[in-house]
């Protein structure tokens, strides 16, 4: 979910931009390997949003 509450949760968990990037990169690879998995792209987009907002 892309909202302030979710971002606050990630901050409380001390998620770093580097961690969000690693998550994003992993989901991008999953999306490339399994195009039939629509949630992989959505999760990569969410991780990118975290990177942009942390």
C-alpha cells in the first residue's frame, strides 16, 4: 500500500533505501522470469515507492 501509514511502518522497521532497492531488484527479476506473476511487478513498484520516499 502506498500511503503514509505504511511508509511510517517501514521507517519504524528501519528499512533503508538500500534494502528497498534489493527488494525491488528481486521482484523485477521475478517479474522478468515469470511474466504470469502479476504481483511481482506491483511489489517492485511498491519497493520503488519506498525507495523514493524513505
